């Protein structure tokens, strides 16, 4: 799927059934070395959350710590399936299991208030 346009990834957290993902307008690539691709239009989303929490779209923002760096985006790497945002906010490694995937909103993306 390299170079074919925008990418959407949807993942399910197996122990609770939460469904979340991301969208990037940057064409996907598989570089031999890691490569950061800025995409200020990238966003994370959740579809199934804790009871009482509706689906949500989470847009990027410039975290003060990263203000001198590229805008939020995606890191293409041969060692990871997905790294989104600075820090990163979403990480999914190849052969993902409960120890190799996480969603941690504290870099380029902040959870909505409420």
C-alpha cells in the first residue's frame, strides 16, 4: 500500500472492546530507516469507549515542549506499524499484543475535556 494516498487505521483493544484509530493524509511508505512525515491534518478517533463516552475525533495541537519541531504527524518506520504524534500518542508495533500497542494522549493530541 506504499504511496497510495490517505490512510485510515482502525484497531480494537481486546480486553475492553474499545475501538479507535487514526487518519493521515500523508501517503504511507515503508522506508529502510525511520522517517517523520508532518501532517497537520492527521487526527485520532475513538468509536467505542467506556460506557457513557460518545465517539470522538481528536485533532492535533502543538504541544509547548515540541514547539520548535515539525507539526504533528506520523512516523514511518520498519520497526513499527504505527507511530502517530510526538512522544508518540499512538503506537502499534508489528505482531501487536497487549504489550506492544498503546494510546497515550499527551504529545501532539489531547483528550477532549469532559
